C-alpha cells in the first residue's frame, strides 16, 4: 500500500502515520441520525421465536456468537427502535468484558442489543472493515482500555467512546485494504456461520 513516502510521528498513537491520514473521533464517523448509543436496559423473559438479542458476552474474537443468542419479545424490542439492527453496524461491548468488537451480519437484521453493548453506524461503508480491524488491533484495544473505568465491573462510558480518537487512512489505502479484507471477511463469515449452525444442531440433538 502506498503511503506517499511521507510519515509523521503521532503522540496520540505513539507511532508514525502517513501525513495524508486523518485522526477522527468515532462520533465524527457515524451517521448524524444514528448516534452511538446502547440498547435494551431490562429485556425481560426470553420469548420463543422472539427477537434475537445481542449481549456483551455474545461478542468474541471479532464475531457475534450467533448460536448462543437469547431472544426478547417484539414489544420490548420495539421500545428500543433506535438500536434495532439493519446489518452492517459495528457493535462494541461496553460492560463486563469491554472492548469486544464485531460487525453485524445481514442475517441478523431485525435483532436488537443489550444495555452492555454500543452500536455504531459509520457514514462511509468503505470504512467499516478498517474501523473494526483497527479497534481489535493492539493499538485499538489499548485506546479502548484507556477509557475503561470501574472497580467492581469494567465499564466504557458512552461519551468517552463517542470521543475516542481513531486514525482514518487515505482513500487509496482504504480501497486497497478493502480489496483484500472483504475477500477474507466473506470467507471467515461463511466458515463462522457453518460452525455456529453445527453448534446449534449439536445443542438441539443433545437436548433431545
């Protein structure tokens, strides 16, 4: 990838960055009508054939553990329409095990999230994969850890998350990154979904 050969030291990230890259706050990268927020506070009892419900513990290793998702009622989900998922959003766990990050696959459209999870919908879809991978990288995890507070339970404050600074690559680098990353992401999602289906089947047959 081309960096125009010009690098400059960034004190914020303690590393050199290309001069044509930008540093932005997360809230500057999200859609104005979709601010970073959290989901359902009191989900209630699990409902058979209800709305899929994503909690902090359902995010791990850059993915959503589809096979273990519980459900909530449609009525409860409708009370939190602002966090009803379309697919493509970035989820970040903010309570319990903060800093876990995943992109919502489109087969989970219509699902909702818990109070322990923040949802972020980027303005530029081309930035989606880069931002996810940046946040799960060593530097990204360090930045998330730095805004984590709490004694009894670790928590990321929503306003601190909105103001979290990340680096944004130039258009040419982003284009080249996505050509590679999208191919890998598609293959990983396919394998991951197969694995989650097998776990669901195993659970079903063992219960029987």
